[in-house]
């Protein structure tokens, strides 16, 4: 990987089912990324805002266009391999829900193959706490618990900034 590091804006969706299981995709990347699980999402297209990118990426990776974002729950940036170069990924994570337990993904196998998605599954928060597998972002179970904690509003009114 050569050349100057470039910034890659990205949006991801922390998608929960009615039992608070989270949908994660597995990538079997070469180092430095390595094998890891991550929420659905990816890079912004030219002229696209973060919420629109989150919904587009979710639809591309799951086939579902009937999911609405509840609000932004986190922002982070980190260096990662993307293609043949190192990038600084600057991403925003959005909470969303589906009303179907362990909802199935069908009809997007070709996209998964081209995007490097090796597998997908619904994880309980206890499974996230106990796993030794790499999950991006680290601490995802805690982030989810904070986002769904009773007494906090489910939605961030502007959808653009994390709740305090």
C-alpha cells in the first residue's frame, strides 16, 4: 500500500431486530484488516450525505429498503486498508430497527461476493461480549446498550450528531 493516506467518509447501520440482536457482516480480509465482523455500511458516493449513504448501503447489502434510521449513535475515524491503499475512514453509525426477528437476507449474493462479505449473522449482546472474534467497532455491545438504554429518546432529532 503506497501513496498518501486519503480520507474515506463512510456510514454504517447498527441494525437491531425486536430482540436486540444486531446484524453483522464478516469480512475475511488480508492484513492489516484481517477477518472481522462489522455493521452494514460503506463509503459515501459523491454528493451523498451520511444518512442517505447508510440507507443505500443497507439496501445494497441486505436488499431491504423498508428500514428507517432512528438516529446517529457514534462517530469514529481509523486507518484501514481499502483496495490497494491505506485510508483514514471517517464514519458515522446510525441506529435502526427491523420488526422481523433474525430477518433473512436474500437476493444480494452477487453484491456480497463483489464487496468481500463472506458471511452474515444476527448477534446477541451477550455473544458480542463473549466473542474473541474481531468486531468493528470495538465495544459495539456497550454502544448498543447505551443507545437503547431506557429513558433515553430513541431518535436524535437532527440525525446528524450523537446524543450526549
